[in-house]
């Protein structure tokens, strides 16, 4: 009878340990792999690239005309368009370079007195990268 109680007690202890061990383990949700299901969530890059070129031209024109609030708005628009375009790039180095160029342009435009030469240089850098963008987009 003693052995029977000990066996039951041991079985209960083992079950509690197993249940406690399993309850503490939660599997993280798997990250969705890039594939056809995720490709549909990305926007068409061509209109975004065209809008970004227009926004860069607007930044240059407004900065030259000393219309800083409008230039800042166009620069901000350029950043948000880039955020929408970024998922289309598989080349992370290119994506990072474009982001850095746009951010540098935005930083210059948002200075109290932006340097027109630096704004022009930033716009030309962004536009040069945007010319390469269609070749860097993931093929669907």
C-alpha cells in the first residue's frame, strides 16, 4: 500500500512538472516570409517613384523661391513616400542610401536658413537614386 501511494505521488509530481514546463513554453508566431501573399500588400512602385521625383522638384523650386514652409512640406512628403516605397526594394543597401539621402535633404531644408547649394546637391542626389530605383525594385 505504501508503494502504491508513493507511485501515485511520484506520478502526480511528474505530471505537474511536465504541465508546468509545457505551459511556460510559447512558440513565437513565425515571421511571414516574402512571397506572393506579401507581395500584394506592396504598392506599385512606379507611381510612387514619379511622385517622389515631383516632390524633389518641388523642394528645389520652393527652396529657390525662398518658400521654406512649402519646401518643408514637400520634403516631408518625400519622406512619407519613401516609407511607402521602401518595402519594394530587396537591395537593402540601396534602400538605406535612398533613405539617408532623403533624410539629409530634409535636415537641410528644415534648418532655419537652408544653404541653397546643399539643397540643390541633396535634390540631385535623391533624383539620381530615384533614376536607379526601377532597377532595384523586387520583381513580382
